[in-house]
C-alpha cells in the first residue's frame, strides 16, 4: 500500500473533524484502506472507516486517481455491510 495516500487521507480526515458533527472524529482511529472495485473488477475507490474502539462511527471514500475525499458521512458505510456479507459468502464457499 502507498503510505503517502494513507497519510494524505489522514490529514483530510483531520480537517473534516474540525467542523460540526464531524468533531466526534477528532482523535479517533482510522481503519486500514479497503479497496473498492467496480463491476469490471477495476479499482474504483478507497474506503476508510473512522473507528471509536471497535465501533465504526464514520467513513470516507477517496478517489484513487486524485487521492481526494469524494464522500464522507457519520455512521457505517453502506459498502461495509456488503463487504462483510461478500467476504462471509466467499469464505463459506471455500470452506465447503
């Protein structure tokens, strides 16, 4: 993984956490980068979860071409639920 991208995202998240409801992100941990792919199996975006302990309290989505945050919100990413179900389905398939 490119640590430069991760560091740049950390700075962007820190800036976001200076405003309004996003102040709860201030000082919280950031998950490892999760690559998101489109239906053509091409890298589409990076997902970073904002963590308070083990609980996801927000997320940011980053454009891999520009390394800029293109979406952020409080709460769990809609992609996180899908990813966990997909990973579970894949692991069940390989276990059988």
